C-alpha cells in the first residue's frame, strides 16, 4: 500500500509499505480521509512522543475491509471514525480514569502506524460506526472535535453568560468557537493575525474578531481565555486577559521549549485558574454524536482536499498557515 513516512526530523515522503493485517481484536480500515493538525508538525520536528520513522495520521475515518478473528462488533463494509488513543489501562492514571495522562501513553499515528495511508489498523474498541447520512470523507473532523469537547470538559464552563476569548481561528479555534456558542456563552471573541482565517470566525458567528486584544473593548478581561495557537506571544498575552475568578485554558500544542511568565500574586489575589487539556478523554463518542447532529459544517472547516501523494505539499501548506483543515484522501 501507499503510505506517508516521517523518516527523520524534517523529512517526509510517500512510499510503498506492506499491507497491514489485523490482530484478533483489530480491524483494517480503508482510509477515506486523514486530517493534518499541529501535532503532525511536532511529529515532523521529532517532538510529541514519536520514535522515528513513523507513519503519521491520527485524524481519520474510512470503511472496514478486514476484521480480526475475535471481532463481532463490526463487519466488513461498516464505515467508522477512529479514536487514536491507546492507553495501557494499568497505570495509576488509567486506573483513575485519566487515560490521556497514561504513563505509557500511545496513539495511532503518533507512536504506532496511523491513517496517512491507504489502509490503517485500529482496535475495534476505538472505532465508532458512522450513521448513513455522514460522508465518511468528512468524518476525519471527529477526532479534533473530540479534543475540543475534552477542552470544554476541563473548562467545566457551566456559567451561563460567560465571556470567552479565543486565540487562533484555525480548525481548533473555530471548533472551540462552535462549542462556546452552545455552552451558554454571552460572547465569544476570536483573535488571529491571519485575516482569511479570522474571516471564517466571523462567518461562523463569533461576537467580535480582531488581530489583537487591544482592539476589543473588554474592561476587566474575559471569564474564559483559550489559547488554540501554541504560540508563545499569544499565550503570554492571553494570561494577562483573564478576568477575576476566570480561567485560562492552554489548548494549543506549544513547542517543548516554549515558556511564559505568570504572576503568582495575581493568580492568588484574583483566584485565576490556569489549566490545560490533553488530547481525547471519554469524548470521542460524544464528538461523533455532536458531529452527526451537524454541529460543524464540513464545507466550512475543510478547506483543502489533496491526494495522499501530495502529503508533503499538504504539510507545507499547513505549516504556512494556509487554509483551515487540510485532509489527504488516499
């Protein structure tokens, strides 16, 4: 089969590898689409847990074309989206229900071969059957949506009428916008230095959009500030925009070397919470259910569909900040 291989930091190619075979409780998926995200850029840099070479692709969906001998839940021909999370189920974090913090954390497309290929193997437990009305080529959006759902689990944003500020209007920032609109926010403002992406936030109904927070009139700051960029400057600025009693969520994946300065007295005196959200946790099935209701418009979120052979070009486009969600289709 044809597959993408990240051979070494900064080096990616499309080549031929053996077709995968399922284990007893695994299925083989004919990949319909595979999304690119910030994590893929980190993998290309040799960061975020990979041992290179690796076959990337942790956002994917497709059709089951092979099943292991002990699989009864799915059949050949079923269309599925795949949760990439692989937990050991034995460490203290897994036993506490915090599998995303697993001591032996792994993921399809990050630590084991993923969906940037014609075929991918996944545990049957990680596969969610798709309803008939969903286009399987759109369902690669379910994985990033499940990360956004996890982000709102962490925020526990049950305060009706809250004001939200989101840094970044890429795929994840836009998904956080869509969920904020549905969790009782009174206003959702979005910041981005990319005018094309910022225009999409306006199309999706953000309250206000701007290149910088200084352009917005918000005395006292915002109740929830979400960084969806991983950019050091955005993070630093966002930490200073949190209102008294508010919460800052680090949602974007920053480089390992990224640092920010906090003000301990202000955190204490104003009871500010600083927290993070790591990948997927008990949120994939809920994201699939939300996706089935039309919570996202794939025609807005997916800006580029490229053939698998153009994966290097796709990663260059993503790195340059072009488009929104870029998917490759084997």
